[in-house]
């Protein structure tokens, strides 16, 4: 590859660890970036790498990075050891595994010590703003990120809101220095509709329902959503509330909120648990409204997925949620149960308001594409490669 082509097509070592472990929201975002960068005409030359002692072939998922037969470079150290040492030291330096790379893209906070110019995707900084909600692994992210910033790493964020939080919590001047890059994500492909879990299809057949998607974490604000449902469900005996997502640390609070409802109403709250992509699409397409009353997010896929499916959205008026979904969602104050209930009631009872949001949502979501994400990241890669 000649010098000019190297400048145009930098060699990027990209962390694809989230693609060879159990898939999460971060996994879907990394897959979106990876696939769009690979498909980009004259895009970067990609070197996938994974962190962890077990090779990818022995993990849930796939032995290769999706869309290619290229086996990733395996940085074979225990993940917990890497988190512990990288939060305090520069060992192990991974440059010898990534020889030839012009840029490293750490896609999931964990930024390896390196002399190679680095950009790290910071999905959110909830672990800094509310440390009590961070588990032991996530708690290691802050010192690793601070050390990376001190070494000169650039930061990729997906909203202006997270950029402002970075400036506030990690050092004023990073934005002015051009080290914080706002490049929004696209919308993960939903794939084809698939069957619902046993019993759920019968429970919602022919019924209107409010849908919420997300792990039962405190920031998802699900107990207040349950309480808001209780306020409007009594006069609407046909409507249900469907909570889809894995159990989490806030599951006891969610279950307590359901138990506090009158029995005829609590019976209409369906705790579906985690669902596959096919069932996710089926639930979205059948929903009357998507509820997304999160207290904190760095981006937020479910509102955009709902808009893509022609479903109106009630969403939090806070931070990144307002930025991503706000122009095409019914915004509510997430700590006000009455306001949340009123927002849901409007979209359940007013067909004109619902249709207006559906039309605005379809227009709004069309601006969130992975091609745009790839183009924005490519600009970052070229700038960093040129700085070597």
C-alpha cells in the first residue's frame, strides 16, 4: 500500500470483543460500526482484535468476526487482569499484537496502553455519574478511561449530551482540543419478525399494549412506568403493559411495583424477560406505544427502533434521550408518574396525536444510518493516522 493510499485508508485495529460474547446493546452498536466500515468504499483496513484468555471459538457467538472469515487477533490475558492492570499501569502494552496498525479503536471503554493513536467509544458515563449502579467490572472503566485521556486518546461519543458530560467530568478543554468526536449510531437492523415466547402471544392477542424494552436497571425507571400504568389501566380494561428485557438489579423493585397494583390490573403487566431479535420485532410492530422513561442513557436504540416500525414513542425529556428521540417523541418528566401517565394516555386515546408522531418518527429515524456513522469514524481515523 502506497503512502497516499495509507493516508486515505488507514489500518485500524478495532476491538470486536463485544461480537464474540453474549450480545448486548453495546454488541449491536459494535456490529453496526464494524459492518458499515467493512462495506464502506475505500474504507479503512480493519484488524479485529479480542480481549480475554479464551479464544473466540470457545465463547458464545462465533469464532470469526461477523461478515468475514478473518479470525481476530486474540490478546490472551484474563479480562479481569487486564482491567485491574490497565486501571493502574501501562502493562501489558499490546502494540506487539497489533503491529502495522495506524489507529486503535477501543469500542467498549476498555482502552489498552499503546503508542498507537487511539480513539475510544464512550457509550455513556453512568458509572461516573452514579457509581452505586456500576458493578465491579464497569467500575474499572473510569480509571482506565482517565489514564487513556492522559495519554492523549481521542473520544468517540454518540450525542452532544455525552460530550458535555465528558467535558464536565474528565477535563475542561477536551472538546476545544478537538479530542471529542460526536458521531451518532445508526439503528440496528431488526431482521424478520419471529415467534413470541410461549404464553405471551396468547396474553396479548387482540389486545392493545404499552411496550418497554430494557434490562431491569434503576436508570430504566420501570417501577414508575408500572405505577403510571396503574393510573390509566383502571378505565381501560383491555390494555396491557409488556416489559421485555433481561432481569437486573432493579427486578425486585419492578416486581414490588407490580404487586402494589390492584389484582385485576397487575395481571395485565407481563414480564416477558429477554427476547430474541425476531420476537423483539414482533413485539414492537404490535405495540400501541413504546414507553422509554429512562433517567439516564448515552444514546438509546428502542425509541428509534419503534419509529422504524411505525410505533409512537413516549420518552424521557432528559439528556441524550431528549437529543436522540425528542423531536419525534412525546416527552415526559420521568420522575413524575402523573406526567408519564398523561403522555401514555394521550397516545392511547388520541389517534390523531398518535399518527402525527408516527409520521414524524419515520422521518426522524431516517437520519440515523450506519453509513453516516462509518463516514464520521473514517474522518477520525484519518486525522489520527496523520498525527503519527
